[in-house]
C-alpha cells in the first residue's frame, strides 16, 4: 500500500495525527535497562508496543542509531513495527540529499535495507538528488521546507523573487515534483503562521510537523493553520516528551500516557 494511503487510514480510521519520534539516548534510559546488552532495542520496542494504537506513524532518527553502532538494531526495530503493528507507517528520519548514484544508494538504504515507508530529505541539491526517491511511487518523500530550529531562517527565509525561499521550495515541490502524489513537507510547529502559508500553497499535501513538546510548539496554532478540510493532513511529531516521560520500570506506560494526552489534545482542537 502507498505511504500516503496508509497515513490517511491512520488519520481517519484511527483518529490520530501523532507521530512518535524514536531517538534513543541510552543515558536517559531507565536505570534497569542501561547495562543490558540489547537496551536500545528493548527500550524502543517497549515504546512502540505501548503507543502503536495511538500514532499515525513512527519516526526513527537514523543518527541516534548510527552513533551507537546500532544500525542492525534499527533494521530489527522497523521489522518489529511492520510485523507486530502492520498498518503503522515508518518514516526514516535521515534528511538525505545527494546526486547521481549516491542518491540511488540512499534510496535503496531507506527503502530496501531498512524497509521504511518514507524518508526525510533535503531538497537543496535540486530535483536530480531527489529523483530516486520520487520514483518509488509507493514510498513517501518528505522534504525539508520550513524547519523548526531557530537557525532555519538563515536561508529558508531569504527573499526569493518576492517570497521567502521556503515558499518557493513548497511551490516547486507541489507543482513539479509530486507527479506520483508521494511528496510531503517538513514544516515546524514553532512557526505556525508560516506553516499556514505553506498549507495555502500545497493544498492537501501531508506536512510533518516537528517542534511540539520539548521545542515548545503550540498544538492549537498548528491545527488552526495546518489542518486540511477533512481534519487531517498533519503528522505532529513528538520525541523526547514521549520517550522520556518516565524514568522508572513503568517508562513505557508513562510514554503511553504522554502520547495519549497529546492525541486527545490534538483531537479536541480538531473538533
């Protein structure tokens, strides 16, 4: 099934816009896990199993695994999600973007090695750097547009013919790159009005929205500016606030409570 179709089913059939980021940091794990040989896998799968019914997607961040020499653990984690929670899509947060055969290998890494349903991408090397991902019509290509970090404005907000660069990026992707209907954009919760400007230019294209929770994004403002007419269109991502909601042996239950609270907060504003 196409990534966008799976996502739509989670939005409508399961009533959730929550995306849980999987960013393992062993120093923050509960004490009883830290010395275990498979701690990263145990921690992440416990979070996944506790929250899977509450999410529209999971988003493992590849650098958190690679820095721990845990790429094989990432493969196992994604396989676990597909096997135990079919229908929940996995977004590989890798922010890839390169040219020629390198881009083809990055696409194979994301979709064939890791079996991700979508991957985050950097569009600033141009369309040829993204084409191998666009060609995988059943997979999602989620492109950086207006990111949540404070320094995002250094380049993204530069004037580009009467509009900021991030809007030119959004317009180009929506107009020229989305032939298979498999594109989405990253638009930070920390800039809700700018998120709304993106929404106005890309129609119902899905938006991945980081910045809720630890970065201080406001749920109500994101929904007011970003929801589509049918009450979907957003993957509202939270990582640390859910993963590390509890520090004891009941950490997975604490994560579930945090995810449930975010889902219910979102749904109150959706109505």
